[in-house]
């Protein structure tokens, strides 16, 4: 009986498939690293008007009640 060896043909592509897999893995991680560096450098600075409008939006809290959590919108 003659055995069919289909896995031997796939084994010849192993170095190529490994290189392609490593390329896409490096590309995938580099997108996240570069975008993180970009967003860290280009953080938008808030102007004085934005800070004043944020301060005016804060709610006053009655001190007679216990507050567990406040959420700002």
C-alpha cells in the first residue's frame, strides 16, 4: 500500500509561514505601540475657558448626607 504524504509538502512551507506570522505579529504590535506614543505626545491641552466651564459644572454636595460616589458628566 502506498501512503499519501500531504503533510510533508506542508512542512516545506514552515519557514515561510513562520516568517509571515512573525511579520504580521510585529505589525500588529507596532500599530499599538506607535499609536500609544502618538497619543502620549499629542495630548490636547485644555484652555483656561475649558477649565472654568468644568469648574462651573461641579455640583454642590450637601454635607449632612453621606456621599459614596459622584459621577461627573
